[in-house]
């Protein structure tokens, strides 16, 4: 898989204020970005999991912990699908 690197500059005191190291911050940013792009329906759950650096199951668990639905189906969608199956 091809990758590209994106660099973001932070004041060094941010790490001290957050009391976290660079790797922890990178992980949190990746997960937050993945969640945001998933919620905006810019990425599928699988692609968002890739950005987050998590398995699909781990990402779904993260979404659940943040009370974000893993499906965008409405009740109308489900009813329509049931009707089609009859």
C-alpha cells in the first residue's frame, strides 16, 4: 500500500500541556480524523479504520465507545429492504 506523509507542526509545550508523547498524539489525531471523515460520509468504515491505524473491529468499537452509529441506515431503508425481499 502506498502512503504519503503529512506533517503538522505543534508548539513543543503542547506535548507538555497534554502530558502525552508524540506517538500518542499522532494516534489520537489519526483516530479523530478517521472518525470525522467517516461521520461526514467521506470514507467507508473500512477506509476510516485504515486511517486510524486500527482493524475494522477496533474502529467499530471506537465508534461505539463514542456513541457513533456504525450504520447510516434509516428505518425507512430497512422497511424498504424488507418490502423488496417479500
